[in-house]
C-alpha cells in the first residue's frame, strides 16, 4: 500500500507545483501519511483544505478509506 500512496502523491505534486508549492512525504506508517507542504503551500491559509479535502480525500477514494493525512 505504501508504494501506491507514494505513486499517487507523486502524481498530485504537479498540481501543487503549478501554484508554486510542493509536498514532501515525511512518513507513511500503515494508513497514516505525514506530509510537509513546501513553497507557496507552506503557511497558505488553504493548506489544511488542500491536505484534507484534496490529498486525503483522493487517497481514501482511490486506495483505502482508512487513510489519514496529517501536515507536519
């Protein structure tokens, strides 16, 4: 499952990079994914929405509904 998560996150990086941001995978422990937002995404007022409504929702829908994404 970790490889599927990493592949899907890699494909999502393009949308963040288009807005001047990026993400870094800090760790994946089972269904807990810890990410660090970088660039324009770091500190953005919409960052929590990006993580929960964008990244987490996509991973849950496509890989496993138990996935939880945290920004660190």
